C-alpha cells in the first residue's frame, strides 16, 4: 500500500496565507513531511495588499504603513530585501512635515488657537482609552466617571462623547458664542466639528464605520509596536513577493474560488488513519466554483472576517458564497457574528501639469464639516472588536476544528482538519498586516508541532 503524505491546503494567498505557506514549506515540505497547496480565488497574490502605479508614482491600493518598526516582522523582511530603497517615487507618508491647515466648510481657515485645544483633548481621550495615559486632563475624568466601561457594552464613541461634553461643561460653552470670521459657525459647533474630524481619522485606523460600534474595554488590549509608522519604497507587494518566492511553481493556484469545505466533526469509519497519512481518503474535501474538488488532511482558512460572515449569513442560499458543511459550531458562529469589520477607502488626486511642488508645496489639509443634517450644509475590510464582542471572540475564531481541547469537539475524529489565520484571528494585532503575518506563523507552527517537526 502506498503511504500518502498528509496534505495541507491553504485558502487565500494574502499575508497570512503566504506566511503560513512560507513557514510550512521551509520547515516541513522540503523535508518530505507533507504536501502543500495554496488556493487563491483572485487572479493575483497579496489579498488586501496591492501595490500599483498612479501618475508615475508607486501607490498602495490596500495596506500602506508598517505600524511601528521596533519588533515588527514586516519591517524586518523589508530591511532584509532592501524594500526601503527605490528610485521610483512612491506614496511616502512617513509622518507630516508641515503643521496642518484646518479649513471649515465654506472655506473658513481656522486659527490654531481654536483647533489645538480640541485636538489635544481628543488625543488625550484616545491615549487614556488605549491605556497610554492614566489621566485625561484637569476635571475631565470627573465628568466622565472613573468607572466608565466597567459594566461592559460601552463604546469608544460614547466615551469620546462624554469627554467632549465634560470639556464643554468646564469651559461653560453655549450655542450663542460666535467666532469672528467664520460666518454662521458658532464656537461650540466648530469644536464639535473639529472633534468629529479627528473621530473620522480614528475610524480609518480601526475600519469601524462608527466609533460607537467599537468596544471600549478592548481598545486598551490592542498592542502597537514601538517606533515610527513608515511606508515601503518598493511597495508592500514586495513583502508578499518575497514570502511567495520560496514556493515552487504550481504550489499557488490562482482563480480557484472555494464554494464548500466539507469536514468531519464526528468520528467516521475509514478515516481514522488520515492523521498519519496512512489511508487513501482524507477528512476534508474542498469544492470549487469551477466544479473541481480537492481533498486534504488540513485546511488553513485565511479569508477575511467579511467572507466568513457572508458564508454564515447566507440567507439567499447563494451558491457562490464560501460555506462549511456541516456548519461551524455554534460558539464559533456566534463569535464571528459579534466581531465587526468595515471598509477604508483611499482617494488619489492627480495635480495639473502646471503645478510645481518645489514652489507650491501641497499643504497638509484638515477639513471640518457641518453635521449632515445641518441646515447650512452644502448641496465591509479590516476587522475590529465591536461593542458586545470581546478579544475572547478572536480567540474563538482562531480555534482549530476539531480540537479535543476545545469544548464540543469529538476526540475520535481527525484533529486540526480546519485551522484559521488572518488579522481577525489575532487578539492584540488585529487589523494589521503584521497581525496577519503572526497568525500565519501561529497556524504553521501548530501543524509543525502536530507532526513533530524539529525546527519549529
């Protein structure tokens, strides 16, 4: 009888998937421990990392920054492959060289004496929520209350709102106090709009469409790597290409859209030898939209949280939606449903050929707008911990199946049939590329340890 090697299939050729593939290939496949395949539904590798060109410059259509360079595995790879050096101009956003110019709706340029106190207030509030500061500012803590958030289900948005209201109370702010040179704006509405401007910026960091959906207690659990936040001269895709470069031709298969993953949550006669690769059948079968299928001993699912949600809440029975058969355990479905995800859009502008940046440097602009319902108004894919969810939900999403150590698993069925990686499965570095990287390493190591590979 021919002894088949265990087969590992990774779904998704983004940061998490290719990191896992890179680790598994170098530490296991090259030693003959198992077979490896990466299937990607799109026509390119990279997932939410997509470097492109616009106006002769290299730009990022997806991930842009290395969030903290001290200890970041992404920064380490970029250094090793010299990705910080490029003769081609790129979307360099390594901090801001100039003080911002803040313009209110209808073209009013705001004085820093009006903007700075609100900016400082917002930054102090966020630093407090994130555990970076123990005090917010004189009198603000009293207005918010020292026990805010301890009862659960409190949001970052409600915390910020209380902070602004406490500030107004301390300043005795009213609706009638005008601001010279700002038309119909009054001071309170301007301060509220400046505060909202910073909230909008914060939403781009978290991908939450509303900070009232962002869990307050979880905010302090998020970990930032120390050091500056920088961009990559040769493009973020250079990191992806480096990870994929070790894989032989044919390991990565593009345009393979997964439809159904069949797995064996219960012990089934005839498959018990699969974990050692001693049986011709394998416990997992992947069905693709093109009608083909593939069997596997282990499947590492690295799709986004949004794709997982779409499969769970497929009320229209859409045959093109990624699904599990049988469905995932209830505790995992509930965790996926509670977590939040959103969309961050980027807009690139091309200046006219007559514009000379050496003479007229384009300023760092901050735009302040009225509320959408104001009478003088002029005519889902990173994840976050939503209000009502917790970092424990990310641990639940990351749990492999079946797993004898997890409640509800059946010890008689082959273990680790389905594993999960991706930024949404990392409880302290979610929504980042390095979080996706670390999750890929985690699941690769889980399998390497399972097969007693020595260099984990």
